[in-house]
């Protein structure tokens, strides 16, 4: 029972020590991957501390969706352990080296999805006014699902041109 509020206090203390002790690298830590994770964990700890110290008898707060979503962020503490795994460091290095090619690939995929989605929207909307493709983002959704071969089947072209 004590650890429920002691751990969040410890993470607050650790985060503020990291931020304020080394003022020269203040901004670089806050914007780093682990700094963002630490901040999210501290923000997620606020409902736990509020529940324990202020709203101890308020059972509706304990059952609120916001509390449960924020408490899930506390699991991000596990990501801090990744800095000690050698394979994670190798993966990070490989992603950094190939970041430019990944961005080019994602841009190309986005461009294809945008073009296909727009073409499908035009073909379906003007060929069949009752078409489920009522916007370009709906056409883009169909294009992304089709390109990735997921094929949910929630949107299917109706006209011969759309097929």
C-alpha cells in the first residue's frame, strides 16, 4: 500500500533532480527520448498521488477512464531499461543511419495513398452519389488498407471504374 504512492514520489524526485541538477544540459535531457518517457511517467503518477492524498474516499475517481489511461503510462518506465540492452542500441544506430531512406519510403507510400485515394474518391463519388467514399480521407483509408493487403472490407468500390 505504501509503494503505491512512494514509487510515484520517487519518480518525481528523480525527474526533478535530473532536470535541475544539470542546468547546462537541461533542454537536451527534457527533449531526449528518455526525458520524454520520464515526464510522461511523472504526469501519469499525478492521478495516483491525487487518489491517495486528496480523493481517498472518492470511488468515482478510481473508476474514471482518465485515471486508467494515465495509469497505463506508468508502464513506460520499462522503456528506460532499453538503454542497457545492446541489441536495442544496435537497432537505434541502424535506424539513425537509415533514417533518410525510411523518410523517403514513407513519403513515397503517403504520396501513392494520396493519389489512389483521390482517384478512387473521384471515380466513386461521380459514378455513384450514394457511394461510401464520401471524402478523400475515406478513399485514402481504402488505399492504405488495400496497399498493405489487410483488406478489412469495410469500404468497397461500387462502380466499375473504382473496381
